[in-house]
C-alpha cells in the first residue's frame, strides 16, 4: 500500500480478476452513457454527491476523505489510496513531488492499475484528471464503481447492472406500490429504498405507515435509517431526486449497490457467528470443568497435606487416658472425615476422565492440570496418607501397650518400695543403740542372737532391693513420664540400704567385743527367730503376690495365672504346718520358762516377729486368697467375652473379605467381555453397582463389631487373616473400580454419539482390542497395539516408513509416553480416523467473514456479530493485532483460534 496513511484497510468487496475479458464486457453498459449528459447540472450535482460519498465510505477506512472530487484526486495520491483500499492490493510507491509531472505519473499509476483489472478506459487520460476535468473525473470514478462494486453482482446467471436490477425486483416484489424496472424513475417515491431495508431489517422500518404521495419523507427516512443502522453513508438528496424529472441512473445504481453488499453478507456473518458461538460454548464449558478440577484437586491435596503431619505425629502422651483419646480421634477420622474424601478422590478421577473425553471429542488438546495437581500426584499423596495412617494406628496400639506396661511397673515399684520402706522404718535407730553397754551377759548374748537374726532378715530383703532397682531401671528405659520421682525414691532406698549395711557391720563388731561375756542363750527363742523371719518374709511375699496387678490379652494367659494360683494354694497346708511349728517353739519356750519359774523380759529378744504378727499376716493371706480367686475369675470371664468378640468378627470378616475379592474379579471379567450394546452394558454395570451398594450394611455390621473389639482393647485375632483395614481398603477399591468402569462405558457412549460410530463398529473395535489384550489388563503394550493396527489394515510394518507412521499414531494414543494404550484411547483414535470435526482453519475462516476479509477484527465488530457473552469472552482473550495494516483497537483472531485447538492442529 502507498504510505500516505498507515491505517488503510482492505475493501469488503472481493476484486474481480481478469475474467471480465480483455475488452471489459461489462463496459458495454457504457453504450447508454452519453457523456454529454454530465453537463446537465442536476445530474452532475447528483453524481458529484453520490460519488464523493461512495469514495469517502472507503477512504475513511484509511483515516482520510475528500471534499471536492475534481480537486482532491488531481495529485493522484488519494486516487491511489482509494484503489488500494477497495482492491486490498498494493500499488507502486507514489511520487511525492508537487510538480505537474509528478501528479501525472501518480494518476497514470492509478489508471494502469485499473487497466490491469481488465477495464478499458475510453478517452480518459492522466492530463484531464490532473487538470481537474469534471466530466473525465466523474467518468473515471464511475468506471471504478462499475469494476469494484457492481461487476461482481450475480443473480441467476445475470451480472452487473442486470443482476443488481433482478436482485432489487425480487426483494421488493411483495411490497405494494413498488415496481422496480430501472435505476431512475422507479426510485423517485422512496418506497423501493424502504422496501429493501424492511425486507432485510423489518424492525427498522414501519413500512405500512409510508405514503406514496410523500416521496421526500420516504426518501429521507430510508437515507437516515441506512446511515444510522446499516453503515451506508447518505449519498443522495431527497429534494434533488424528487425535483429531477429523471434521477441520475449512475447515482442510484451506486447507492443501491451499497444495499446489496450490506445485505448479501448478513447470512455469511450469521453462519460464521453460529460456528464461533458453538466453538466458544464448548471451550467455555471445558474451562469450567478445568476450573472445577483444579479447585477440587487443590482442596483434596490441601486436606491430605494437613492430615499427613497429624498422622505422622508420634508425640507420646503421659497417660493411657490421653492415648485412648488419640485413638478415639483416629476412629473419628476413619468414620467421619476420611469417607467423604474417598468419594471426592473417586469423583475427581471421574471428572478428569470425562473432561479428557470431551476435549478429545471436540478436537481440543488434552487437559494438563497445574503442576502438582495431576491425578498421579493425588494418588501419590493418597498413598502417602494411607501409609502414614497405617503406621499411626500401629504406633497408637504399641504406645497404649507401653503405657499399660509402665503403669503396671510403676504400681509394682510403689508397692515394693512401700513394703521396703515400712520394713526399714526404725532400723537405723535400732542399729545405733548402745544397749549392750549396760546389759547383762544373757542380755548381751540375746543381743548377739538378735543381731544375727537381723542380719538374716537384712539378707532376705536384698532381693527386694534389687527388684526395686531393676524396676526403676526398666521404667527409665521405657521412658516413664514420672521417672525423676521414681529415681529419687529408688536412690533414697539404695542409700538407706548402704547405711543399714554399714550400721549392721558396726554393731556386729561392737557385740563381738563383748561376746565372751555372754554364756546363756535361749535356743528356743533363737530357733523361733530364725524360723519366724523366713516364714514372715514368705507371708509378706505371698501377700505382695496376691495383691500384684496382672495384665493378660488371651484366654491362655489367664488360664496360666489361674494354674499358678492353684499351685500356690496347694502349698498352704504345708505353710500352715510351718506356722504351727514356729508357734509351737514359742509355746515351748514359754512352757520351759514357766516350768523353771523363769521371768522372761517381754517379747522374744531375737526377733520382732511375734506370734500375733504371724497370725495376723496369716489371716491376711487367708483373706487375700479368695479375693485373688475372684479377680482371676473376673478376668477369665472378660477374656472369654473377648474371645467371643474375636470369633464374631472373624466369622463376618471371613464372609465379607472373599465376597469383595470375588466382586473385584467379576468386575474385571465384565470390563473385558462387555456383551451387548453400550447402553445394555451401562445398565448392567449400574445394576451391578447397586448390588454392591446394597451390600454396605454388611460392612457397617463389621465396623460395629470392630468397634467393640477396639473398645475391649483386643489387638490380635488368630481366627481370621482379614483386618478391618483390609476390608476398608478392599471396599473402597471395589467402589472406585465399578465407578471407573461405568465412567469408561459412559465415555465410550459419548465418543460413539459424538463421532457417529455404529454399535457394530464399537463391537468390532472391542473385539479387536480384546483379541490382542492377552493379559486382560485393559491396555495394550506397543507391540500388541502394533499387531492390532496391522490386523486393521494399517501399514506399520518394521521399516523406516512403517516405524514413522507407528510413532505418529503412538503420539496420538499415548501422549504422555506411559507405554500402554487404553481402550478409550484406542476408540478415540479409530473414531478420529473415520469422522470429521471442527478445525482451527474453519474457525479462522469464520472470523475472517465477520471481519470483512481483514486480517484482524475489532471489539465493535465482535459485539455486533456475536451474542454478548461470547463477544466479551473473545475480547478478553484476543491479543492485540501487530500487523502492518493494524488499526486502533485491532484484535488478532488467528492466534486466538490457534490457541483453541493447540499448535498440533495447525
């Protein structure tokens, strides 16, 4: 294009080629054009106004206009610009000089271009135009109008003037008082103009209210409506037409041709708009599905991200109650929080598959979710969640067992420590006494014997001290929360034990110094003391054992404790005999003293264990035995109840587990066989799904039984290999598998309906796919898929050309390079091979129609041609057009259309 204005645009009317003939046949219409008539002032005035308006209607696209048709074309610049705009072609670069020779050269370039289009210019030279010859200038413009606005009009094998006249006659035929026979007096009353507008845009004209006897009003009404609503500039004056006996034919033809071009493109624009609306509607729906997927995936991943740290938290608690609360929270997570997320995960996969199917059916590129939100990412996160969940439950149960063990050990430590502390009470003071300094010989000997008895007692308590230290050490190793106080108490006992040992040794040395002075010793008291002390220790140990706490988890363990207790009871008669023998020694000593009139100085000097203490402790043992019996029997009853719960759960689990496994295998067979029509298969699968859902009460019953087992703190079950976790995972996999299978059939129905595939073709595709799916896994490997293609007639043999074709097909059916081809991808490929869909080129062509053959489109044109929602959708997403012919506000519809289908479609 010449560079007088950078915003020039191509003409909406297509330029004719040289087919008009070397002689310019259409110029035969000039036979009835008497150039001398141009000198008629009335006609000349009409032509000047009409031709000037026609030229400006095109020049305004380049941002300029003319005021005087004689003067403004003299330098040839605007003439060349006009030809570039209406033809859409570039002319040679104009000369910028202001001399006459420069102007003549520019006009000659314009006339040469007109002649190159097959137009024979008669008596029109560049000098006449440069000199401002009105007759020649108007003749030249009329020639341009004929060539570029009227020549290509064709109606029923008639063209140019005859075609335009025939078009006017047909469009105005139904209207009264309108009879178009020519392009002069038939238009004087204005009704023909109004009829043309009403025929195409009835909402703009109230035709029934027009009067034939008011031509000026009729004409002005048509001119104003055309200028306001049809973008046809006012080229005629009503008063000139009415005031002239015979209006200028060329002016009328020029103006009427604008109506023809305005209305002839309406149907093309509507068709193009419908195509674009259809494409945009599909794209908008897909974008909504993508947004829904992104949101649902983000929410699910966020929930997994929040939940995993909670499940991975292994912070131990101090008490069983706190850990049991953690276990209860974990049960709530299993029952309340996780099941909806399982459904969301399943629905997310279904939505993703449906979206990909719709994208393939609409010839769009596959949807790639945001980074980290792929279905594989969600599955990885879910797997991590379930691994953390399994580890968390095992940790909870182990921690509860540990705390039970700690509580048992801590109670045992307190009991033994209390007994020992009670025994050591006063021992230091006793060992520090100086009573032997003023004692008699018999007293000294008694003190020596008493000290020997104490040493025996002290040695007997050594095991208890060691047990106390061992329990404290075990509590430290098991990380008991109150270890500091346990260690402090244990250290105090050990320190005190060392002091007692030291004091005992010191007292023995003091007594041995006076041993030679001691002769009399009461053997009976000594024997009593020696036998009473061990027996007393045995009773204390027996009482300690009878009060000892116990924890069992099986019926065998409690039966073992009962057997041990029965064994203990069998020793009681011998113990009673020992008690009677010890008491007999005391009675014998008292009898001898009484017989010999010996006055004993109070209690037995060798021991503090009196017969009253022995009898009291024996009575205590006798009382503790039946209590122990009751405690063991109660625990036996509890373990029997637990065994019943185990058997009850195992009985149900051994039914439900195999049922789930059987259903999974049946679904696998159904997905491979797929007998009957797709609708029959879908109905069968949905009925099958309903039968699975109806089985849910059995799962709920198993959950209730599992709840009772956990509340009873039962941690193992030898009667079944199925755990509740196995059942839950199997049930969730069963629901997900049947839902995914139903979704695959629904997608096949979508593919079949969208692609027009018959049921026989679908069955043939299924039979071919199943034949090569040797492992019945629902997917073909590369070699299996190649064999399937060869069986269908594709040339993919092992040569260079065949390998290239096979690689091309694999890029379509396996875009992610997974190494396998699903049945859905196989169906999509086969349907794509046999059907046709919208392409990016078709959408680009449609936009070009709306844009009037321009390489860009404006927001105003989009809002005029498309519904509001689709227009705003395009405006928001189209990039600015950067071409050399860009106008203000120009939008690039080509790159927009390319983006709709992806680069691979172009």
